[in-house]
C-alpha cells in the first residue's frame, strides 16, 4: 500500500480536517516508528508534527501548519526522559495487594484494649441476639421445650422484633463487660507470662489465671445489667425499658435483688472464662507452631475463638442454667432457690440430668460464634488502633 499524506484541511479550505485517510498512516511496525512525533506513542500518527521528525514529507506530504511554533516551544528529544521502574521492582509493585488499611492513632495501650474489647462485645452480641433470646426461653421453659417451638412462639407473638428483645440492654452490658474482660486478660497474661528464656512465674499456665481474673472482674461490674436484661427478655410486658426495670426492681425487691444469682455466676464464670481464654491462648500457640507464621488472620482467629468457646461452654453449662433460674426469681409463681447447690439439686430432682443441659444446643449455637466473633473483632481492632511508633 502506497503512503499518502494526511489531509489537515479539506479542499474547500473551510477549516475542517478530514480523517478519511488516517487509517493508512497507522502502523505499529518497528521500522515505521518515529520517536520525535508529537504522538510518538501511537506510532506514525504524528508524523511531521514533532520537532525531531524526519524530513517534512519530501515525498509530497504536507508540512503541518504552525510547525515553526512547535519547533520553538516543544522540548527537544534530548530534553524528554521516560522514567520507569526496573523490571523486578515493577513486577513486585504489580503483585502487591491493594486494600484499605485503616489506622487510628491511640497512644494509651490500656485505652486501645478497652476500646477494642467494647467493639468486639457489641458486634458479637448483636450478631447472636436471636440465639440468646431462644436460649434464655429454653432455660426457663417460658415459651416451649424445643428450639423450633420457642422460635415459632416468638415469631407468632412478637415477630422478628421479639428475637432482639433486650438486645440493647445486652449490648450496653456486654460492651463494657467485654472491654473489662479482654483488658484484664491481656494485662494479667502479659504480667504473668515469662519472657523467652525465663522460668515460669507461676506453676500453672498464665492464661488460665488471667482468664479467671478477667471473668470475675467483668461479672462484678456488670451483673445488674445482666439481671435486668434477663427480666426484660422473660417478662416483656412488666417493664417499659431499662430504667423502669431498675426502678421497679429496687422499689419492690430491694437493691440486693440486682445481684440475685451472683454466686452461681461467679462460680460459673471462673471455670468458663479460665477454660475459654486458656483454650484460646493454647490454640493460637499451636497454630503458630504448626503454620510457622507469627501473624494469625481473621478467619483463623474466628475458628480458634469458636472452638475455645465450644470447649468452655460445654464444661460449665449446668451452672449457667442454675444462674438463669435464680435470676428469674419468684416470677409467675416459680420456685425461689436459696443458693446454687439448692438450684442444681432441685432442677436435677424435678427434671433429671436433662434439665441441667436444657438449651445446650442453642447455647452452643450462640456462645460458639459469639466467642469467635468477639476474639476476631478484638484482634482486628487492636491492629487498627495503633500508637504513633507502631504505625506502618
């Protein structure tokens, strides 16, 4: 194909350019490359327009208008440099993962742990609120004897809103409770854990003691909210909200009623929290040893936390049942238990061994993912909340 010059103006000289012959000039062959053109990156499209182009179309081509201005104001070829990356570095840049990394500077390490624990508690409890409601009804036998029956009764009477009844109180209780609990565990565990090469400071695992301390401290500070939450879940028509429940309990039953069932709660939380945190810490160490990786991802943390929750909840469930029965108290003519042993023996006598594990299925369905989500959110928040010298 013979080469033809590009028409910049048509025959009528009316100021409009023609592109009918532009295709004949587009060539990406190596021998046809002209580095000096204005559009050098598109091959020959800009022939005759650059300051360092070849002869201005001696074969009959048209010299572009304003070519002298281009020669005057455009930089020469020697002044133009293309800056790039070496091949190896460019490849590594392209392989780098693209993602949003949120970092919030919080200089106080204690505040970072408290904030992370509060977020972890609120998120985990909201995710499993329907399972918590069904579990509470099953424990006290107020809406049926099976998960399906309780779920059906709640949906018929209250709809989806009934599954989240008392969740606001739960979040208000769990957020500070989880913040205190995780903060206490991290703090005590770091103080008791020996550094590499040192002898153990105590004869038992540090995470076991730290978990027990974490459970006790959080329970003592937030137990009244737990009792009010249980009352709001069971007796939905007796109270008009959190404040109303607090006032009515204080007026009718006295301040001591806010701590009814505290003894079985403390007795139950010590083995539960100790087992939960010990299992979590041990499983993390095993994972690091097997995978030979120091950092643990979110999915792995979720699975490890869920497995730890399953172990601890199964071991301490009878005490949880006794605590719920004692919290309900004498409502609707229920039996009032003197202490945790009285509650356990009465339930065992009336309902058998099955009564001590009533609601274990939905309890595990609730506690297992709640523990996993809580640990995952906690570790993720700790990575987001960093000190200035920790920021990457």
